[in-house]
């Protein structure tokens, strides 16, 4: 069982049926990451140079043949960010930063051995976001990232890959806060439903003995 496996109770996540105020019994303080603003940017970047490090297996035989490249995490590293408030737009600011995206590159070497290595793709962002006014608890700029490259070439002069990459970057202005929210109380956790591969499925459904007419004259088969 799970929350979404036909578990019948109103003390678990899911759609609200009836009056949404029914069952509210307290206000609770929760630690949460409040998102004040966010934006997404997607696009194709051509000619990105990937400087690979930490090859596995080590010491591949060059030249290498590109297979694919993909980001290894959804969390990007935001560096060198600068906030410039816009005097004509209340609480809005120009946000400039660099986002580093860790990437894993898969290839084959000159001997046909498949290997992988790591690289970093850096994306520069220059956007307008809502930025809260200064407070004791500071805001932060976070990023959610995704990058994938289905094609690329190997540059034998400096042992790098040159790729075309599809990149998604979501920038968020966040603060860790103590947030007061209405509550229905604690969730009721359903018992786990163990996964089991039904190896015998279909076999146990067979009849114990063959079905047929006992008076079929089987003693005369072939005669």
C-alpha cells in the first residue's frame, strides 16, 4: 500500500472531497524553503567545449569517440551572482550569475572500450526577478538544472569534446523560514506493499488434473 494505492483515509495526501475546512484543527509552524520568485530558461547551446577529467577506466587510448553527455544532478552551483535593484519596479531586481552544471560524458576509446569522464558546463544568466527587501535572514539564489547532449565530436588537439547541448536552468530566490500553515494533523502512513515477482503466475491457475471426459475411450487411442 501507499498514499496512492487505494488507501482509504482522509489523513493522507490527495484530492479534497467536500468542505476543505472540515478536519482543520490547528495552525502549525514548519521549517520550509520559501520560494519568493522563480523563472525558467531553456535553449540549445552549440559548440560547448567539455574539458573532461577523472576518466573511468583511467588512461584511455586516444582518440575518443563521443556517445553522449548528461548532467549528473538537478542542483546547479550558483557563483558570481550580482543583484541590482530596479528603481522603477518595486522589489524587482536584475539578477546576474553563473551556473555550473556537472556533466558525465560517455565515450569509447580507440580500442573500442567504453568509458566515462566528468566535465562542467557553465551557463551565464541575466534575468529580472522579485527579490525581497533586506532582512536578518538572507535570501539565496538557487538553481535547478538539466543538460543533455546527444551528439558531439572529439578534438584531438587538446583532448576535449565539442558538443551541442540542450540546457534547462531554473533560478529561484529562496529563504529558509519558519512558516505558519493550517494543518489537518499528522498523516496516517499506510503499510508497505511488498513487491514480489510472480514467477508462478499462470501456473497455479491451471487445473490440478487434466480436464476431459472420463469415458473418452482412451484405451483405444490409435486404433
